[in-house]
C-alpha cells in the first residue's frame, strides 16, 4: 500500500468507535488533504495533486456514509 499523502489521511489508522469521533477524524483528514492540495497546486505537481483529489473523494464518501448512519447506528437509539 502507498504511503498516505498526509498523516491525517492515513487509511491504516483505526477508525474511532463513536460517531462523533469518526466525524472529527474524517474532518481532520479532509482538512489536511485540502491544505496539501493547495501546496501541491502551488508547486505544480500534477500527479500527487490528482492522488490528493482521489483521497479527498474517499474521505468525502466516508463522511457521507457516516452522516447517513446518524445517531441511530450508535447504540441502537
């Protein structure tokens, strides 16, 4: 597996147990990828920038999935 673009977007890190912690984890990953994307764009590095966009899409998908699960998925409420 490839090394993560940013430490915050490392897919190998375990996802937290609680929904709120998961959402915070995903938000940090997306924030770090946005920052990295701006940096790569300034440097004109097209291939890493494309990879950064792919990773951002992955984390955005996870964000949507956990938003759909809502509090009902946590604890059966």
